[in-house]
C-alpha cells in the first residue's frame, strides 16, 4: 500500500518531467512545526505552473501516482484549479495549481503568490526548478479590522437568520433549523470570535481560519460555552442551542463594537430578543 512519503516522491519525479511546473511546495500540516502532521493528515501541495489551464479539466495525470478511488475538481476564488484525489489505501492528496510568471528564483516568486497565510504557517520545497536559489521567509499578513459596514452586515445577517431558525423550530421544520443554525449562523459566530480575539490581543494574534485550533486562541469564557451551542434533532434542544448562540454572539459583538468605536444595534437586539422569547419553550429571555 502506498504511503505519503511514496506519494511525495512520485509527485516530485513527475514534476521534474513537466516543462510547465516550476516548483512544488508542501503546505499544511505536513509542512508545519506547530500543529504538525499526525497519522490522519493529508498531503497538501501547491504546484507552481506557467499554464494552470492544463489542469482545469484533465484528471488523467492523477493516475500517475497510483490507483485513484475518487477525485473532485474545484476552481478556487483566485482562479486556481484544485484537484482532490483519494488513492487506494485512503491516501488523500490536495493539488492546487498556481499560475506564475517569469522569475529568477522561488524567493522572487513568493511575494506574488496567493495563499500567503497558508505559506507563512509552514512550507516545504519538494521541487524547485528556478535557476537561482535564494533564502526567503513568508510572514502572516496582519489582521485587518472590519469596516463599520462589514461589522453591521455580520450582525444583521446573524440576527435575521436567528429569526428564521426560531420559525423553523416552531413549525417543526427541524432539518432547516439545524442547517441554518450550524451552517449560516455558525460562520457569522466564528467570524465574530476571530474579531473579538483580535480586538483583545492585537493584529498579529493568530486565529487561524474557520475555527481551526480555536482551543489555542479563544478566551476561556467563550471556549467554556461551546458545548452548549450544539443540540440533537429535537425542538427543545435546538431552542436552547439557539438561545446560547445568540447570547454568545451578543457578548462578543458588543465588545468588538466598543473596541472599534462602532455602534451595536441594541434597539434591534432588544426587539428581536423579545420576539424570539415567544418561541422559547423554557420561557427564558434569549
């Protein structure tokens, strides 16, 4: 059965035969020293190419490395083609192709690369075909505080979605209640958690992304409330989880608003809380 080391070796050998491939970088947990790889870690790669279009639709090259069980293709926000492949033995590779121009060295290319925060958290050079070799360092981009408009959008979206969740629970439409609570509202809550951590600890404080490793950056009070945000497929438990999520979001948003000098919509909060109370079987204020 193929191992990740063998997969890396085969990818490196293949890349050396491809004229368009300028470099291959290992990123993610298999390149990090902090929160490093374990036995469950996948192989995440950035492949620097002069022609990313070659990999938008063609998947035949994936079979070069082994027997492909499953493969899916995506186009990332910056236009980079990405292929995720699962090989026999459940060995998973994530291949992201980055369009690059001319450069004398990988060091010269790095400042123009997307995914700077991914690179800053750890990278390992698997293949480097550039004519010159220079030392380089990639640093995390500092946190940029949200605008007042962006802050207002997140708060409004969270509260509006909370009213929809309450209605779904009341109607017995629990599937959509769960979906809204744990998909849409969760993303707004995680965003507010990140902002809250930054306004307390500064722009260089690392909050990772999408809640990853949050036990290492969340404040103790917030971390302690997380178990109360989850519920089984049950109306009473979903109401309790909604109540806790609203309470936590309010607390974090008010701190962020205060630290950034923004207005928190307290009047809207008061009216919506009163309205939501009618759907609360425990008859406690949200």
